[in-house]
C-alpha cells in the first residue's frame, strides 16, 4: 500500500488538493483511501451518535457502504488496518514522520516549519510560492504520478534494525533517494509478533529462526496443510 501525506496549515488548500488527487487517482483505476485528521468528529442528529454515547464500537452497514466508529485515540497504523486500497492520502498529521508528504503552503514562511525532510514537493493555491499549483490540472496529474511512484509507509517501530536510529531517519533517506523501502526489515518479515496488540520488532535472524521452528513443529502434526499459520498465546 502506498501512503502519501498532505500537510499544511488551515486555508492552505489541503482538502482541495486531496479531493483533486483522489479523483485523478481513481480515474486512473486505483483504489484510493483517505485518512483525515480532525479536532472533533461530528455525528450529531444521527442514530450512530446515539449509540456512540454508550458503545465502544458502532458499525452501520448498507448494501452500498459501511461506516464504523471506534472510540479512543487511534494511531495511523491502527486505522490503516481497515484500508484495502492501492494508495492512501493522509490529510493533516503534520507531526507524523513515517511517510512522504506533499506540503501545502499558505505563505512562503510556512516552509520554515513544515519542511521536515519528508517533502516530495510543495503546492499552493496559485502556485507562486510552490513547486505546483493546486488548481492546475496538469500539475495535479504530475503530483498523482509522484504519489504512486514514491509513496510508502514505514511501521513507526524505531527498532533500529535498518541501521538508522528511527523510522524518521530512514524515511528522510528514502525521500532523498539515498535508500529504498527495502531497507526496512520490519515491513515484510518472515514472521510478525504482537504483544498486547502492539507490533514487536524482530531482527531478520530471529524472525527467520522463529518461523523455521514454528513451521517445523506444526508441519509434523497430523492434519497439517500449507497456509498461513496463526498462533495466539493469551
């Protein structure tokens, strides 16, 4: 899954850019997801809101679409688990450091605070202070192609197994073109371990060792067949 952020301050054109990118990417045949940060979610005057007063999870399903409301502070990683798309546009979340971003500028001075080494390009309404103009169709197509080609999401584990101190450090090197996403050993490990729901990073040697031991033990049991092995230890 590709992930690209759309970051900027209020009135900088983030939603306008997001909507235009979403349409172009969808017209290209890609499944597009959108994850948007909001200070507060308003479900007033709906049945879902009435249930939400007492329930931890509220889900509404119709033949056309489904809605799920989950209480509590959730991370981007928590929410991306619900996405089955080719690319996700993340609007807001300026402080997140594990994916590249298109930075929307309301004024030139915004660059001093928003450029954090993860910027694919800058955009603005009019384009005078940025690389691209949000209202220019040709520029939107170029940014869409850039998002597809260079989008990524690191796991926010800061495990250090890639040789860098943090995921942010590796992400900056990837955006700069000096590293590739393949440097992250936790993205596609032979085995994944979660402790109380949280990902627990394993280095490549330990991960392969665990996998081989488990496969060897399970494959010796009667009734074994090839497939994904899931083990849960409460």
